[in-house]
């Protein structure tokens, strides 16, 4: 998996942050807060799904970087109703070892400036196949490898360990591979999707500043 990016370095006081911004091949991703504040909605077209899976793999490996996806600047998948600009969200993926406080993101983003072009090569084997994942491990005492959500400056901030990004990334990778070839006849309500939640499925815990559920849908209407 190859990804073109821009690298930014931002200093705030004594801290320096390295921010990676993917150079998207497509505008095929739209993230926004859904009606009623129950969940966030992320719609993807074919290339948007492939890009997101690749970025997830990058986040799993980027122990010293913030991975920024400026989704608000794009148009989103074709064929979908327009979303008001005030409801749209950017996405920031953060390795948990950085201890990055989401409240600092607004200052960091304001100082990004022009980045340095860089190409990243990621092995396709980064994501374990679904049949190789031991989901029972989540029931063990001390399990901490879940994604955590927070909201800051019109951005969904997702923080996680390499294991958390790889486990959820395997779901995204499967969606990007399987959804384009799957149809459900003429049912208008049918769709291919997955749901990621703050601190894991069924936790029921509220995220700070955003809903605790992220519903990711493959948009066939964009094909």
C-alpha cells in the first residue's frame, strides 16, 4: 500500500508535533455529526474506502506522529445529499503513547503551513484477517486496546494503540475490498457498513465533545 503525504512540524512551547497529512487521491469521504447527536456518519466511495484503510495502517505505525485527514475541505462521495459545513468534521488519528491532548489540536492545526512531500510504503499484511482475530481477548481483565474518541475544533480525534488500529483496520480493509462487489438488489435501505465505538463495542460510555459511535457506510450511489 503506497500513500503520498505531506509532513509538517509544529512547535508549541517546549513541545514539537509531527503531523502527517495524506495527499488524497479522491474526495470520496465525508464525515459529519449525525442528526440528534447519536452518532457520527462517515460515507466512503471506492477510493475513499481504500484510502481510509491505508491511513489506518499508517496510524498504527506512526508512534510519534499525528495523522490528519482534512475531510471538511472535500466534497464527499458523489450522489449523496450535501451536508451543512457546520456539521462536517475533520479526522485526526493519534497513537496513544504520544499522550496528545485533543484540546491542543486547534493550535497545532493553525500552525501547519506548507508541508514536505513524502511517500510512505505500507505492507498489505498490516491487517490481520478476520478469522485470525481472537475477539475473546476483549473479555480479559486489563484489556486496553480500544479506540477512544474526542471532539476538538470540528475534528473527530481518535486515539488508540497499534493493536486497536490494526484490529479496527482489518474491518476497514475488508469493507474496502468486499463492499464494491456486493449488491442487495433493489432494496433502497440496504447498505454495507461497520460501526466503531468509543472504548469498544457495547461500552455505552460517552465520548468527550462528539457522539460515542462512528457509523461507516460504503456509498454505492457514488459508483
